[in-house]
């Protein structure tokens, strides 16, 4: 019975494709297979379909012009394009870039690359509550700062960053502002114009579209050097024949996640809160991360003291439940999650972190099942630990 | 990264969990900062391991290697027990992912520490030759390429 359960609670990692999205993209896969850059009828059909998708996506995110949308092969490519493309075009001889220390690796790795190419990079530490303080950004800005990149919603602890204030601070000093919004579109109200950013990253598979499609919003007149060179598609900013079906899927998915946001966000927040209440009341020595700051409605992040994350993950998997952990053992490196370390979480606690993220198909029954299965797993692992009693007291949760 | 069925079996049904109250030797290795700790306790009779228990805080591989090393060591002479290598532990489990090879070091170190503890308590010389984890040059993730490929299964 239990093995047959399929309780997916890792929506922040990826989402299943919504059947309505599949329905929207199938006709174009089957029939609209022309090259959107060709002049004959089939090409024009594909071009029209692609540009319609671009217009729809632009409208969803509040862009002023469809030409501000560059379709990419995903969020990682969009992050790379912004982080490398904007500084390398604006200041080819080097300058200064600010990123937050708890960005996704898709931002951190291009930032390291910029350092190799002669740029100074400031890795700005978040406050212990899990957010980047605009005043800290202001203090780090220099006359030669070309770009500031701070993620909108943190993918592990779920905190929402004050992007509008940070963008205003960047603009005061003449720097461009990029935000990775892969986790926020469809979770909280979203509008690029209201945020005042020059560039923003989006990912299809986080919002019930397929993997392999993403977008970079790039405000008009923002300089950009392309990463992928070739036939000059996407207005010479991203070469390669476009994924028309993917673009249609992405636009459809974006419309769907924003259309029911008003009802879906409170529903997800209620599921998250039930989960957190259930865990913290059943188990001693647990801590909820980043509760003192605005959070995404769909992510619960907890520290389960005295237990290693991968062990919890595998035991839950055996019961048909999928979650994530920030432990070192799951990452294949010695260090636990850089996000947790950046907010001052000690490594011995970071190893016991779990992220449970809910989504469109999560039900109350899923949460109750999790709450039934999880506490005995933790108790069993704590009983097996040589140090739990010593470190966390005698009445083990 | 995938675990073999045998790793998952030892992780889900670990053998010899616990502490021997009247243990002759106890070995405690690892560090919670690194996310893994292991404690092995042994009963010794005629220089053989008569009984053995473990407790481990750690990932799937840490628990599975601890479990299997207790099975391997039971009935062994003390010399045989301290000679168990991390590779033998990994092989016994049908292989470990390269990033997890250091977990088998934890298991062999725990056993060595328990044996030495017994010997020292009885006024004898330790025989393990030191723990790999105590070597300042020991890098748990520096797995030789050939070894990584061999154990990947």
C-alpha cells in the first residue's frame, strides 16, 4: 500500500506539466512545425504562433513590450545571459558587480566567471532573517558598479527579497538590476515594471510547463552581449531556432499560474502552515527557518535537529514522499547548503534541513499523510544517533 | 547518484543497532559539523569480536556502511577486524557512489577505534596504525579516479 503512494512535495524543484499546458502545446508540435524564421507559409505560421506566445508572456509579467522577452532553454541560461551579457556589453574592460551570497548557482557561477574576466564581484551576505537589506546594497554600490543581481524568492528558505527598493538603490548609482524570479512567478503578485528591474529570469518547469523553456525579460535599451551566437534569432540576443511549442506552453502556463493566484496562494499557504504546525507539535527540537520575513506561500523550510537530511529524504522516499534537503550528503560536496550557511545557520544544523514545497496538485490528504509518516522516521533516526541524547537533551522528540 | 539495493537494504534495515552496555571497547569517530558520527561498541572473547553494535548519525551511506561493517567484523580476530579496508566495505555493499566513499572510512575507523580502545584498556598496544580521518592530509572527497569508477558499480 505505502509503496504505491506518490506524494510529491518538491514543487520548488520542479512541477509536473499541467494537462491544459500539454493541450495548448500539442497542436503546434504536430502541425506548426515550420521554422519561425522562414518566409513561406509554414514559417509565417510558426512565427505568428511564437510572437503570440511572446505577447502573452510579456503581458503576464507586466513587460511594456513583447520584444523585451528573450526565450531561452531555461532559467539557468537566462541567469547566465543576464550575468555575463549585461556587464560584458556595458563594461567590456571590467567593473563591479553585486550579487547576493544566497543566489542560485546559475547566478553564482557566472559571477565567478566575471571575476576571471577582470570584474570585481561583491557577494552580499543576507541578514540572518533571510533577506537582502537594500541599505546593504546601497553601501556596497560603487561608481563602477554595472549590475546588481538579487533573487526575488529564495529557492530554499522561501524568503521574498525587497527587489523594488534594491532596484531603486542600484539605479541611483547607474547600475542595472537583474532578479531571478524563477520561484516567484505564480506564487506572489508579479510585475516587472512595478519591481523596476532591467532584467528578470523565468523558468518554465517551475510553473507547470515542460523543462527546456525559460525566458529573460530585458528592458528596452538594456545592453546585452549574446552568449549563444549563430543565426541571430531573438533579435540577435539568443541564436538558435526557437522552440515554438515550448514558448506556447510557457505562455499558457504563466497565464494559468497568475489567473488563479488570488485563491491558490492562500490555499498553498494554509497547507504549508498545517505542515509546519504538524511537524513542530509532533517533534521536539525542530526549527522553522526564516519566519521573521515575508515568505513564498509554497515553501516550508525546517531544521530537524540531530538528524541528517539525506537519511530523512530516503526514508520518506520509501514511503512514497518526495522532498529536498540542504545537507552536504545530498549535494555531493562537503559543505551543506550555501544558502543556510549564508544566513548563519551552523553546519551541524544545516545537515538536518528539509524543504517541503507544495503546489497545484497538493491536497490536505497529502499533508496529513506526511505528518503521519514523518515523526516516526525522525524518532527512529534520532534513536540510532550516538549523539542525539547528548546534544539535545534526554526527552527526545 | 544511485545506491545499490544492498545499500538501501542495510539503510532501511540496519543490523546490530545499539550500544553494548558491558562493552569491552568503544570507538567514536566523526564530527556533527561534517554531518556524520559513528559509535561502535564491541565485546571481545579470546581476541575475537564476540558481539558488536553501532549507532550512526549520517546519510544513507553512513548508516549502511556502519551496518555492514558490524556484520563483517563479527567473529573476526582483532587483527582481521582492523585490516578491513574502506574498499572491502564498499565492495561488500555492491559499490558506493564516489562522493560517498568517505562514509566507508567512517565505518572502518569506528571499528579500529573500538579495537584499540579495548587493547589500551587492557594494557596492550593499539594495532590499528591510526585512523584515516585523523590524517591531516585525508580528504574524504578526493577519490582516485580508478577507484571511483570501480565502485560506481
